[in-house]
């Protein structure tokens, strides 16, 4: 009824105004018109939509909190395949601990950087996708991974706390650990005044037949060691070492047993943490930080493109870079980038060591030429 009356009343009002007599000129000015009514506002819904809920988190162990949806998705995938360049027992241990806290199975393979890169390249060329997470040294190779789109962007919660220089700016990889490469030796065989203080000392004829190092073609971090040392001392240094019967191994970790056994009691550029870990276990190993500086680099990990278990891959990457995972790695005397990780008592910090390092761009530029020149000089 109201809908019918409203237009009728409006019409009547208009008619009355039209028929009204004109107002005399002496009449006072009319009052200012009333302010226009505010525009009609759209009706509010009876119930406001709720803000998007934050992803539910679950703490599996202190220092390792995960997204519940990611955890469940990883469990449905059943497993994660991890290739790592840590020592064989360390690759297994970090995987076993992850499996214990998440319930997700881990298949592991231990490979050095060169063989790992070659295997991944061949598999991808054949469109064979078997691995989820890779971890190895040689920052030059990681730039190649990036260019070839071998890895995908995934920034973990832990790596967001790292110094920016220890993670890729585009989130494709981040440092699993930092790696110092000093001079290692067997103190039962090399002692007192015979302990070398400088890298240059190892060219002395008294060390002939006593020194071993990793081959730059096979060891990624071994190649970075060569890049930094030749930047400082030139390739003449390695030419002198060759004349001093320098012995070559494929992996830096192979330097430990031959130093312990006395076959080559001095290691040039070993993995410092592995020598300290073995020393802590009572084995006859020790290190000296050379006066020229100790080469230091970082060893990344990343999620592989076309990973067969993408959610499990992300979860494992979260583990490697969590406070808990980083503390496990630090327990083997590695320096790690996570600021909240705990270290064994007495372990030197990076700030206590005189270091030599190069920008990532320089490592990338010199990586292939260094491997090639080293191979030309020593073969292999």
C-alpha cells in the first residue's frame, strides 16, 4: 500500500506548488536549503566474513615448528629423496632424525658436488625426476642450477633469519652450513716446529710426499678453495705443490682417513669441521688456520624442480634450515648460518678466524676455468 501512496502524494505536492501565488518582492530571503541527505550506504550483510585464518602450526620438537597442512601433505606422499654431500654418516643421521620427528621416510644418497651435478643433469635431460632435495658445495654450480631452472624457489622459515649473504636473493637455495678449509694434520706425525703455519710452507721440500688435497673437478668446495688460494697466491702455488708430489683425492672427506693412517699426514683445504669432529672423537687430527687466511664458503641446499614428492621436499628443506636441524649439523662442528643454533663447547666462531673469501659473482665466473685449469695441471 505504501508503494502506491508514495508517488500519489509526491504528484499532489508538485501540483500545489505550481498553483501557489507568487511571493511579493519584500519578503525576506528564504532560509538556506538543508544539506543534502547522505548517499545511501549498501546494506551490511547480517554476518561479516571472517578474516583468513593463519595457517595452523605444530611444533614437532623445540626449534622445529611446521605448517600442519604441509606436514599432512608430506605424509601422504610417503617419502622424500635427498642427495647430500655431508659425510656418509651425517647424511644418514640428519635424515634419520627428520624421519623420527615427522614420520616421513627419507631415501639418501651421498655424493660430492661434481658427481651430483653430473647425475642430476643427465637425469633431467632424460626427463627422469627421482630426487627432491639436493645439498652440495660449489656456488658456481648453484648458479648453473638457477640458470637451468634445476631448482625452485622456496624460502624456509629458518633461512629468513640468515644473513642475506648466506641465501639466494630469489629464494632458490640457502646455506645448510658454512665451511672453513684450513690446513689439517696428524699431530702424531707432524708436530712442533714441523707444523706448517702458512699455505706457502707446504711448497717446502721437507713436506714432499706428505700433502694431499681434493681434486677441483670432483669436489665443489675443493674447487672454491682452489679459486680463493690462486686468487691470493697464483697458479704458481699449485705448480710448486705438483713438484712436491701433491696427492689428490676426489672428496675432501677422503683427506681424514689418509691423514689418520699417515699415508699423507697433511691435508690442504680439508673440511675443518670433520677434522675437529674426528679430533673430538679421539682420532689423531688437528687443524691450523694459515696466516694468509682460511678459505671459507657456504654449502647450499634447494628443492629440485619437478620433485616427485614436492611437499615432502619442502618439509625436509624446512628441517635442514630450522633451529633444531641446524643444531644437529652444528653438533658435528660445522659452522651454521642459523643465529639460534647451539654449538659444542670450545668450537671457534667465524669471527675468531682470519678468513679469505670471494663474492658469489667471482666464484661463479671462475668456477669452470678453475676446474679446467686444475685438470690440465694434474689430470683427471
